[in-house]
């Protein structure tokens, strides 16, 4: 079954760090770029980060730049995101998502169910 | 950064209606525009890419059009399962994707 399953969410205090992970199955993980997208409660989608299929390039959104690190282990079909110095505004459901190419256009065509990170004193 | 602005932010309609959602980019993105549908408590699903190409399995009552900075998503003959939130996203800048703020379609 083609799927992405996130884990690692929870309640964390401001200033601390948290690592969320994503387990991929049912497809050749190492062939795909992977993204993290988050959604604060009741809000819209915010793109967080992307990593190339081979891990050679990584990019971050402004809200986490300098505080986050995206990584992947293609031997274990896993994607991770670590965010340091957490802020209240980092509270969100964190989705991992797969980038695919349809007719030459990049699309995010597979999403996990999300993991909730709550930053609270 | 490329900013994406959707309108309206919410929309009321009835089964059988036709509705149109607009998405505007702060600069030209050619046709690198994607639409997603998100139902309450669920992850988004891909509807349309390249501004107008339906993802496999998406009903033809969904259609998209536009180029450069102005884009629309039209849903014809609304069905009960179409009541959801819709997001646009630009993929013109592959190093910094941005989403619109969403449009909630309600009965």
C-alpha cells in the first residue's frame, strides 16, 4: 500500500526542540523529492521544507529557516524534520508529502495523515 | 516570495450549483498552479495541476483555467462530497512553494 505515516508529534515547551518523522511504504522512496507542509489549527497550509530525492539539496520556508533541518534515510525509507527553538506559532499539524512529476509538472500527490505538534508553556 | 491570494475566503452554495474560486499570484507563474481539496480533519488531495489538468480520478465537474497571475477553479453541479476547503499553490518556484489562504465551501 502506497502511504506516508508521520510520527513524533506531541506537546513541547517553547525553546525546546522536536523531531517529527515520516515512514514511506509502497513506492520507491529514493526516487522522490519529499516535503513537509504544516497547518496551524483552523488555518491554511504553510510549506515548510523540501529535500531532493538523493538528499543533495534542501530548502526551507522563511518561518523555519535557520531553526529546522530536513533529512532523509533512503535505506530506511524515512523522512525527518527537526525544529529547534520552538515557538508558539510552530503549533500545527505537520504533514509529510511526496513530490511527483505529471507531464513534467511538479505536484504533491501523496500526503500523510499528519502529526500534531503543540508548543505550550 | 511569490504571494498567492484566494477569494473568496468562504462561499455558501447548494447541491447542483456552480461555483468559482479565484487565485491570484503576486507575479507571473505561467501555468505552475495547483489546486487541492481538503476535507475536515483530513490531508489535502490533489485536484488540478498545470492550472487546468485534472489529476487522475478527479470528476470532470472540476475545471481550472488561467495563466500568469490569474487563475480560477470552477466546480459545476456541486455534489455533497464537494463541500470542503480548497487551496491553490504555486510550483513556479520549486525552492519555495506557497499556498493561498484557502476557500471554505459550505452548504
